[in-house]
């Protein structure tokens, strides 16, 4: 799916120059620029981090209606505070594996929870039937369509168990539910250490040049080992890929000589949305 950047025809095009007062934003349609963001194989947070950097605006000015799986090809709705459409389109022109489109000025910002639902495209592969050698392809398709329709009707009627996948609890050594429990127990040092935990097996893969883990994941493990063993925050941050912003915030805070034991401040230095997770 490719979404080309365009400004919705129902709203006026942004005017050149800076928009400096509320009346000017109101004339455009509102102080918040809403847009759809498509991404493939990367976190929406990473894309927004790049857009914030390229647009020279704080990352906190971007809000999303719902989180999407990092590994999925997904589209989500985003709002940005006091951002001109032409600036966003210019920044998005250099995105890799991501696109933006359907830009529209609105008076309200989006919040987590505004998402009403998700729409999925599901592909069934390697489908087989009993004695399928004797069944013509046309009848296989009809049979499969009947099975899917019946299954969908049953789901609609009876519902289903809503299991949580591992992606709901983080993708690294310590799950977000463990970090949250430590924070509730007021073990803030333990929470920071849990966020900075790394898998020694990943380091072994990095040394062996294994392809089972991405280069970013290997670099993360290496950077966290540097900080854990040497306390050298500058060297660790130079190794740490920018997309790992919680780790970056904590290392940067604790790396300050006067804040090395300020675990509350380290956690508060994280982006609020990340603390909520």
C-alpha cells in the first residue's frame, strides 16, 4: 500500500511563512495537523522521531490514536501541533519504508484510545484438503470460501478469547510488565536496570556476525554492555541506535556525574507515552 502525500480538499492549503497566532491556525482549520502514516517493518515511534527531527519540532507535539506492531505493514492516524503541511511533506519525502498522506487541519489533537478499531488483511497460505488431488481448483476455492465464511460468522456470533501476544509486553530481555511492577514497588533502580537489560546471546551473535538479529539489536546490546561495565555514557550513547529512546534517555541522565543515582529522574526523562506503556 502506498499513500501519496496530499492535502484534503475540504481544508484550505497552508500559506507560506510562519503561522504565528490562533486566528491564523483557525483559518486553516485548527492548530493540529492530522495525517495518515504508513510504515513497514519499523516502529511508528521511530518514524515520528525522524519527522520531529526533520521538522525541527518537539517529538511530544506528535500524538497517535493507537499503537501498531513494529513488524506489520500498517497505517495509523497521527496529529501534530502547530506544524505546517508543507514542512511535514518536505520532511516525509526522505522517509524509508514509510509514507504520509491525507493531511487535514483539525481543532483537536488525537489521543491514545481515539482509535475505534483495526482492519486487517489476512492471507491464508499452504492450504490443503483431504483427498485434494481429486478436487479441481475451482471447487477448492469455493470450499475454502465456505469454510472462511462459516468461521467468520461463528466469530461474529460467539466472539473469541482476546489473547495478548508477546509484542504487548516489549521485545527485549525484560518485559514492560516487569518494569511496571518494579515501578509500582518503588524499586526505581531495578526498573532502570530492567530497561537497560540485554541478552548476552545477542552479543555472541554480533561477534559471530549472525544474521538472526538485526544490526540495531546487536548494537543496542553492545552499547548497554559498555554502560553496565564501564559507566561510560558517552561511548555507550555513540553505539546506541537512536530508535532506542528509553535506553538513550536513561543512560544520558544517569551518565551525568551529579545524577548517577537519580533513578526517579532517569525514568521521568523518558517520553511520557513510553512511561505509560
